[in-house]
């Protein structure tokens, strides 16, 4: 509950107009300080988010030293587009959620589960250079044919619609849509957008 500094007696004594002028004068005096604090707070949150992401990237790389090799394996990207047996969610969606929440053990478990599934077999690799881990954790790759091209505004509208519940009851449709957005990033099917992040 917000503390109230003015009471009925103040209102009766000074009236609405005087108190309104006082409030505006106080805001005028403190507004620059509040804005400065907000900017410092935003900068600190951004720095903490970067540090958290870097720490997660290092931990994943330490736990899964061959993650770059895994990322060059087409089977990894096909596997991410499949449904998880326990949750019935698309694995890429679950991986994205783990990355977004900074759940490093869960991110690592995706790589390890994939390696257990394929039995550490080599094969299915491409000759492309693997991007930084942060990029790997936010996109998929498959041999699917090229599809729709997206713009920054279209992606924003799709995610806004999803947050507002437009895909309620149509989770599979949303999973396919989101998977295509991430696939589009890998395929270069973006206009005015160079990185997709959640």
C-alpha cells in the first residue's frame, strides 16, 4: 500500500489548487533525479543481463565442449523441432525458455539429451562455421525449403498477439510459427532484422 503524505486536514487548509501546485513543483524538482535513477537502473539491468548471458555461455561451453560440433549437426536442429516426450512441447521452445530464464543446467541438459539420443555418433554435419553460443541457443536450422520472409514489425506483431492469447488453444500452431521465425533467422529470411532474441 502506498503511503499517503497528505490528509483531509491538508486539503481543507490549503485547497486542491495549492496542493496541486505544490505537487507539480515537487515533481519538477525531483524529475531529473528520478530520470537519472531510471537510466542508471536500466544500464545496470542491461549489464547484469549481459553478464548472466556470458556466464551461461561459459558454463555451457565448459559442460559441453563440443557444442560447436553439435551445432553443425543437422540432426540437432531437426531434433530441436520435435516435441519433448514429457512436456509435449517443441524442444526449441523449451530451450528458448531455458535460455531466457537463465536456467543453465536445463540448457546443458538439452545438449546432453541430444548426445544420448544420437549415441555420440558423428555424421550429419555441415561445413558451415558455427556461430557464437548465444546465437546457437536462439535459432534452429533444418533442411526445410525457404519460406516466408519476416520484418521486425511482423515478428513484433506475432509475439504481441501470442502474449495477448491469440494462439490460446492453438499451441501447436504457435510452435510451428515460432519455429519458422527461428528458421528464418538461420535462412536469412529477414528484412531489417539481423538477430532474433526472446
